[in-house]
C-alpha cells in the first residue's frame, strides 16, 4: 500500500467513525422528561426541617456541621435554641461553601471570602470578583431532648 492510499483510507475510516458517533448522539430514546405543568410555587422548602443530634454533634462552642443543606453552628454553651445558629450552607453570591469561623465570629464563604455575622447580615462583600451578596437566611431552631431542629422556610 502506498503512503497516499494509506492516508486516504485512514481519513475515510475516521470520517465514518465520527459520523457514526455524531448520529448516535443525536438519536433519542423517547425518554426525555416532560416539563412540570404545575411548578412548585415555593421551591425553598416551606416547612422542611433538618436536625442534629446534640449528644454527638455540636458539643463545643464553635463546632459546626452541615446537614440537609443547613449549616448548624454553636455560639454558646448550653442546649437552649439560642446557643445555636442554623443558616443556608452555600453562599448566595456564587454558591461557595460556607463555614463558621469561631475565631472571628463570622460565617465565611470559601469561594470569594464574603463574610456574615451570626445574624446573617453581610459584614464583607465577596473579594476578587464582581457582584455583591445578600443577607444569609437564618432558620428558626428548636431543641427537643438532644435533637436540634431547624425549620427551613
């Protein structure tokens, strides 16, 4: 086989392979999901809850845990609801993970370092990026026995 024949046959084989891949990617199986005729008017949860077992989690001031999309952290001793804060676990700016920084008593975004007070108010806008952020959602908490529950609204 001559060099030019080899290159032509190789090019033709590649074209067939690419065409087959493209055609199979375009083919459908008929199982595309249908759009929801009646979308949920309250996608934020409206009464959903997330809970933490206080006998094994959040035992010391400054401890934190993320459960059910909620960042729980302890700000004081004792097992009263006021000893804990429950907030959203992702930054409203661009979805970075949030953590409680006990040393500075602030919630901090790990993506652009926006900072929030335990009350949810913004104390520092995102750094090194455009745009701003909003106040964090703070969820109501209740303690029953050794269970801390946040109600997500």
